[in-house]
């Protein structure tokens, strides 16, 4: 991004044109002893080749100067027209408007996710985020991926996700999380290292192609590391052994039956901190069903009792309809 304005392409042509006009005016003033207006008018009709007659009769030196001015002036004008034609052919103005619009959208992103890599896995992640209305931006540098995401009109940045300036442009300081879905485990390590250095509290999910890369990514700073092959194998085994349970969990995850499972975090600004589940309203009849509560230290309370008190950073897993989940979320705001 950071594309220069298309008009800046004409800066050299404009400078050359100003020099030609200045030299021409000076030459006619000194050689033919004309005033500034007559000299300027003569320069303009000369370099534009409009074919008007001379302002005043010229000496032999003046005609030689005019001949040189025609050659240099016409060459400068042709160069300017060439730059103009190239700008139109490249659709520079259209691309500049599109890049400016993307940059404005990037500047307005808050609590979003940065997706590094738009291959098969990255494409599926974007589809899931679109379904759940999750804000995101994609970073990729491969020509095929960039052309595809540009054609789809999705928010993206063309570049290397391991570079500091690209991550800054993606708003990593304001991001909620980062997903590394690149094919190379080595690049994934660099991406995780750079992202963790910029935002120590960032939630980072990294893809590991090889089993031995899982530990490396964790050491680099990944919050969670996933191997698509291990996950696919686990999924296929579960479908073979417990197909009904997998179907139910998928239905809850995608809220296909009007019922879904949601994670609710107790933030520092939550008024319910220090209150019991009963007193906070999380167990009210119109609220979602609280399945579990996980403390910041990892301690898990399954089917918690109403006397359990809420603490900052608690993660509440709730099951219910969209309206019930909205009620529960409003309690923890």
C-alpha cells in the first residue's frame, strides 16, 4: 500500500516544462529585446506547435534559438503526453482510489484479527470470519493470492507478514489476534516473533506443517499451535467413533438450529466482578446456560454453582439462543 499519488508521475515533466519556458523567455528577452509578455507568448506558441506567426520579426540568432526551442520544447511535451498515456493505461487513478479506500478501512479497524496467508486454510478462515461478522485483514505476498483476494474485494495488505512495517500497517497494536496460516513453518516462526514483539498481549494462533515445528512456534510466542494433519486425523477418528456427537457440536458451533455456544470474558470494566453467578444475573431464566467457567490460572469449573464468584479475566462458556446469549453478554459488559 502507500501508493504515491498518480499526479506525482508528472513532476519531472512539469519541472522540464518550467525550465524550457524560463529559458525561452530569457532567450527572447536577451536576443530579441522583447518584453516579458511577448517573450512568454512566443515560447508558448513555439513549444505547442500551434502554427501562429511570429510576434515580431526575428534576427538570425533569434531564429536559431527558436529552432532549438522547438526541438527541446516538443520533446518535453511529448514526454509529458507519454507519462499521461502510461498513467491512463495503468489505471493509476483507479488503483490509487482503491488503495486509499483500503487504507481508510485499515485505519478504522479495532479489535480485529490479522490473517497471514491466503491459501486454502486462510481462505477457509476468512469464510468463517465472514459468517460470524468478525473484523479481519489478510496479509499475503503471492501474486495468485493477492489477485484472488483483490477480485473478491476483501480487506488486505500486499506484503511480507514478518516485516514490521506491514504488521504496523495492519494495525497490530489495535488487533485482538493474529492467525499465521502460511505454508512455511520457518516463515511462521518469524511472523510469530515479530507479532509478539509488537503486541505482548496478542492472541496468536499458528499453523504448524510439521510436528516438530509445534514446539518452535510455542517458543516463538504462539498462544495456540495447530497442525492441520493432526486435527484432520483427530476429526476423522471422531467421525468414525462418535459421529452423532460431532454433528451436535458442529450444529452448536455454527448455531444452525438457533442455538449456539459462546465465550464470554469478564473484563476489568465489568460491574459483576466480585458477585456470585446468581447475583450477577448469569443464571437468570432469560440468560444462556452457563456450561463452564475457567479462571485465569486455568482452573476449570464445569456446571458451576450459583455461589461461585466472578473474577477479572474469567472465561464463561454459555449455551443458548441468540437472545439468551445477548442477555448473558450484557451482564458482563
